């Protein structure tokens, strides 16, 4: 019954303007404007479309669907980042230092006895002509060569000037400490200078010296043992992940879409070193006690393990490798 009624109804077709308004979702609420400025522009576009169809191309120009998902330049940048992560193994991964105290010896300077020329010169007395002209050779009782053995100042003007200089802080022969046969000794207080003696260990060096260093790490508390194990896996990932990235970028075969999907899948593994570093940084806040013979071995490791010890012992080689892994992992998110 219902079907009969539906058949009996006359379905009126909608107009072109209504269809455009419905499909456009109110993009053209009113009367739409013409797409072409004039008939010449319309004819030119139609001719270009017909020529493209005759040549066998059915897709419009600059179609984003036909662009390569991973270009050659992107593969090259990815390979460079992988090589940087691999080369970081030759850079310092860990660093420790001891403080060495260096004492500066006291500096002693001894001057020769003051001569008559320097005693009565204007520069030595520093009082201009008033004192230099009053003192004469009659004031000196005995002279041996050019060296004064005894000097007596009897002139009342000079004595008065000396007394005034002593009360006012002026400069006289006594004020500057210049006397016959007097030796001036200048001394400096000894100071302590602290130097740091660094011991660096590269990523490959840490693998080679795991027997010597591992006894201190794996013989301590559980947190430090776990940190040492994670750092060992991190060092090995600096070898495995760069090799995997380069193989996926240039070694795998397939269509462009298949290669892009595989590259996106395997590049996600580059987040693992970043997760490892975040994990050991978080675990360092829990801390751990050292085993026997480890505490005080270096100045920057302190008496117990903590975040300060971790950050002071990690060197710039680890940070370079982390930056390379983040670049590779971020590329995987863009694909």
C-alpha cells in the first residue's frame, strides 16, 4: 500500500542552484557568481583540459595525491641524523673529575738600600720643591759611595714638615718608609686555587671498560644498577637504530606507499632512547647508595647517587645522540 502511494507521487527534480546550495552547505547562500571572468578564460581552460585528456592524463596538475610521501632530501637528512647518532659513540658520554688544590707561594720582593739621589729627589719624596730644596748635603753625616749609612735631618722646617705629614697622613721621607740602609720587603698572602682533573669516557669506551666501571655501578644500590643497565641498552641503541634507519630509507623495496608506511613504522623506535633517558632521569630522584670503595672516588659523585650526580656525570655526547634520535622520530610522525 505504501509502495503504491510512493509510486503515485510525482518527484520534482531540484534545480541546479538548489543543488549547488545544498552541496556547498551554505557556501553560496545567494545566487552564485560565474567561475570565469569572461568567455575567453573559459575557452582556454576547456582547451587545456581536452588536451590533457587526449594525452592520457586524467588527473589535474599539482595533485597532492601524486606527490612522494618521502622525498630524497628527507631520506638524506634522516641518514645524516642517523650517522650523527652513530658518531656520538666516539664523543664523551660520561665525565668525572677530582678537585686538585694548588697553593700559590708567597711572593717576596727585596729592594737594595736607598741611594742619596733617590732620597732627595722630588719623585722619591713626592712633596714637590718644598721638601726637596730644604734637604741639603749638610744634613748627611756620612756617606759611603752612593749609599746612605746614616742621615740626620736637623733643619726645623723639614722636621716640622715631617711632623705635619705624620699627623695629616702626608708623604715624607719617614712616611714612605725611606731610611738609611733600610730594605723594603713586600709580601703577598698565599692563595688556594682549585683545579679540576677530568676523566672522560666515550660511548665505545664505556663498552670496553664495562668490567672496571661496572663493578662500581652494579655493586651499588638497585636504582643505580637499573640505571647502569638502561644506559648500556642506550649505548647499544646508538649502533642498532642508525643502521635500521638507513636500511629502511634506502635498502627496502616496494611501492612508494609501502615504503612510506614501513618507514613510518620503524622510525617510531627512535623514541626508545628518549624514553630511556627520561626513565633514568626519573629514577635518579629516588637515589641509591654506593657500594664499598665508590663513595668519594670522584668529587662530583658525592656520597650517594642522585639527580645532581647523574647530570654532572653525563657528558655532551649523550645529548648529541638524543637530538639525532628526536629528529628521526619526529620525521616518522610527519609521514
